[in-house]
C-alpha cells in the first residue's frame, strides 16, 4: 500500500514540474527569447499545452478573467501541493497504524 502512495506522489511531482516548465516556456515565448517558428520549440510547446490544458480548463471556468494574466497554473500548483500534503498525512497514518508492515 505504501508503494501506491509513493507512485501517486511521484505522479504529482511530475505534473508539478510539467507545469513549471510550461510556465517558464510561456514566459520565454512571450518575451521573444525563443521562437515558436522552430519545429522543436513548437512540438515541445504543443505537448506541454496538451498535458496541462485539461488541468487548467476547469479552473479557468471558475476564476474571473484577469486579461493577459492566467492564474490557473498557480491554482493547480496550490492544489497539487495540498494533495501532496494530504497524501503524506495518509501515508504517515497508514504506517503509524501498523499497515506498513
């Protein structure tokens, strides 16, 4: 059962880093530091968009429109952090109850 907690935590961490990379890449594109005309950049950007958009879409429906400022990645990161805390507490209580042995 502990392995399941660790796998879920790993997935949460991978999603966390995908969102961070996507946010950094969006800033680099917005400030014309990297060019989306490059096939590599375009394919990486498209892949990141396809991975993160399903996470952002429900949050964008709830949040008010802030114009060019998109707060949905920040909200997703906060939700991932909260899920990680809950998962750690569940794993700790599972081990404390003797379930880890």
